[in-house]
């Protein structure tokens, strides 16, 4: 393996948390885009009975992305700081560590999100209660993106700006 190969591999490792975090943030944006129409008055009444049948199929696919991406971002950032951290500036390590904290912070919203999702998916007498739960989910997702997902992405972006070197 040449020095250039090693640099490319290390640079890809340095980039990995940002790329993975970008996918996570895009998943959150996609979820909002897909769910928001059900919260609109024009679709709320008709959408309520549909939600318990549509949402599980949507959720089952996105939970896999979320469940894998945040731990992967955390793990690749940890490898960057722990195994390959000797060549990093202290501020770069800080950015990776802060990104890891924010990545882990995403899961703090899990219990509340799962309760809301259970209400969205409730099949007994579906209707306005299902639609109301979409409002709660959209608000929670916005706050989660504002408090942990977005800041995590910013920290990984700053880490990449200060760590990646191309010949």
C-alpha cells in the first residue's frame, strides 16, 4: 500500500461520519416531506383512516436507515478519534466527539417518537386521532433535527474541513 493509498483511505474514513450523517439528515427531511401532507387540513380527514395502513410500511423501511446510520456515524467518528486520532488537531477531535454526542442524542427522542408512532398506527377507529399524531411527530422531528441531527451534521462537517488533506 502506498502513502497515497493510505491517505485516500484515511481521508475516506475522515469523511465517513459526515457522509453517513448527511444520509441521516436527508432521511429525516424525507420523513417530514412524506408525513406533512397527512397533517394538512385538505387531507387530514381522508388520510386518518389511511395512516394506520400506510405508515407501518413507510416506517419499517426508514427505521432501518436511522437504526444503522447514527451508530455508523458514531462508530466511524470514534475510529477517527481513537484509532487514528494521533494526527488530528485537538479541535478536530472535539468536532468528531461533539458529532458523536449529537449522533447518540438522536436516540434520546426514541421513546417519545415510538409513542407517537404507535398513535399514528392505531387501527382501532382510525381517523382524526391518527392525523393529530402526525402533527406531534412533525413537531418532535423538527425539534430533534434542530437540537441533535443538524448540530451533529455541522460538527462532522467542521471535523472534515479541519481533518481531510488531499495531495
